[in-house]
C-alpha cells in the first residue's frame, strides 16, 4: 500500500527558509513523477512543483527561483527547499504521486508570518 508522509513544516518569518520532506513507502517510486501541492486558507489546492523520474523540474511562477524540488530515489524521499518565504506561501503542503491512482500525504502546515 502506497503511503506518503510529509514533515518539516512550521512557523517562519517572511524571508526565512524551510525544508519539507516527504517519505514514500509501499512501492518503488523512482519511475514516477512526484509533486508538491499546497492549499492556502480559503483557497483550492494548487500544484507548486513537480519532478520527473530523470530529475527535470517544473515550478509555478510564484515560487520559481525560491523553491527547489528534489528527490532521493534510493531513499524514496521527496524534498522541497523553500527560501525567501512570503506570507502568501502560507498553507498546507502535500506531496503526491500517481501510481495507477492518485496518492496524497496528510500534509504539513507552513505558516509565514511576523
């Protein structure tokens, strides 16, 4: 059974940094694209970034240059290094993988506030 577990969220001031982690289990994920999504208060969940099996990355415009998605296939881990955080980055961050169907983690809360 596929399971995803995010960690690393917390409270940070604007301009600060966080590193999110997603531990994946139940399958070999090296051949699958993996995703970070987020959901801000009162808004729909949105895609933030994704990374293909060969390491190609894509970001939404609002995080380009500030966030870096990476993966460690040997450890079945997905990461999101977030720098220069802004208040609009506040939300619950989820990792996602599609292995025959869509799997989500439970999310980790990121609060960017003074």
